[in-house]
């Protein structure tokens, strides 16, 4: 069963979609910056749900059908983005959930686990970092952002830019151009304001770092990281798994800084389901 709804959360509206049975343990997918829930592809979500999970995906504020703010002037911080994720769980009546966060979504999942540990059953952190710093510089792909201005209100220009950026951050298993184009067209057609969606997460205020508190975590944690991630190089995944007690690090061969490509779905889904099964308390 798939259900989409507009949900009031802290004075805004978030678009939320669920897969599977509400009685199954909840698994919340938290996307990366500038990414609507479309990037957690339908079939990926259905396969997770078939593993006995109540799968939840949602559009961050400023993406998809969720509330949008003026481009370049987001009146929120990443703390608010983390609270949005909790608000989605609250709106669905879910007290505890398995969290799966990618890139920025991984930062948000870490913040939730540190600040609201009673809400978290397990963590899966993908293509992310404990926090870039002098000891963990960003990789060369970070320079792909902030280039020439894009006419984000132009469907063709937006789609072409999204496809090119996705391929530039990906690897040999990244979807082909027709698939990426269809996905980017869906993103464009569902998005209230593409300029806001593509810029605001990168210029919103940052909350206090939680890196120095990762050692306090007592939650089953899986770190999934592509061997070709040129945004967060390997040292980020190694540091993350070392700083969270008991974390498992699993490498995704041939994967870049991207949502899991279909070629590794079986591996990723099996790992997520196994990770979620490591704690059996009801959600």
C-alpha cells in the first residue's frame, strides 16, 4: 500500500509518502540537500517495504511539493530540517524509527540520534561524514557546486543540469541518461520552486556540530559509502565509523556520491534490512 499526504509540521507543510503496512517497524528515508523524495526511487522503496518495513519518504522543505521559501533567503537552519524529520514521524504516530540518511540526510540523522536518542532504533548513514573540517577536507567534486547560474524556471535547462550533476558525482553504475532525465523531469514537475530547491539547503544556517557527541551513541549503526565518492572521500566514512561505537562500515564498490544506483540495490537493501533487524523494539 502506498499513501501520499500533505502533513502540517511546525507551521509548514511537508509532502510525505509511505510504503507498506503501518504495523511494521518504521523506516524513515532522509534525502540529501536539494533532493526531493523522488530520489528514493519507487521500486527501491517497495523492495524495502517487502522486507517487512513501513517505509516513509518525504520532501524536505524547499523541495518537491513541500513548503517553499524565497530562493537565497531560507528562514531556517539544519536544526529545523532535523526537526522536520521528527515531525513527519509524529504526524504518522511513530515514536521510534530506523533512520536512513544520505549526505545531508546523514547529518540530520546523526543530529536526531544524538539529541533524541529515544526516537531512534537504528542508523544507516550513506555517503556522509561526521562533519567536514581541517582533518576531513571535502573532495574535488565539491567544486561542482556554485558554478554558472542556471535558469531553474526553465524545464529543459533544469533537467539537463540535474542529469549532468548526478553523472558528475556518480560512477559506472549511475543510471543512464534516459532514466536520469525521466527522474529529473519528475522532480521538476513536482517542485514548487526549483531555484529555492537547488540553493536554499546550501545557504541555510548551520546548527551546532554534534561530532563531539557521536561517541555517546548507543544505537546499531551502519555506514554505507561508495568507493568512488569524490565529495566525501573515504576518510570521512572511516572517521564516521570509528567515532560511533560499534558502527559497521560497508563499502559500495563502484558507487560515487549518489543515491544507491539500481546495480547495488540488492546489497543496500539487504544491509538496511539486516541493520534494522539488529534491534527489535517496536516502532
